[in-house]
């Protein structure tokens, strides 16, 4: 059976359809849910000073905590949120 590259080129878009569909669905809804859960966790931990940003399943927590205990409480609250892969405390500091 001879190799016919024209057929490969003809049917390659069909093979790409599942990948394109997955990319079009994206991670937007999942990120929004994760952001909502993280924000709710910060509200329940009484940390209005903390701000969270989501990139995929990674969270970045920023803000100026009144005390070191408040900073630790906010980190613990975020760590308890299901679905988070990694927490980065960028620019997170506590007033001394």
C-alpha cells in the first residue's frame, strides 16, 4: 500500500477537532469558581486586606496583613480551598 500524504493532510483537521474543542472550552469557568471559593475563604478568615489572583490552579496572594498571625490565618484559609495546586505569597507582608 503506497503512502499518500495528501490523505493525511486532508484528514488532519478532523483529528484536531477534539483538541480544538478542549481549547475553546478553556479554563475560564474553573478559574472563576476557584477565585470565588478563595475569596469566600478569605472573607470567612476575616482578611479584607488580602487579594488573590488565579492563574490556572495556581493562586497568588498579595496584601499587607495587620499582623503575622493574620497573614498566617489567610494562608491557612486559602490552603484549605479544594482545587488549588500552588499558593504563592507574592508581596504578602505583615506590619510589625
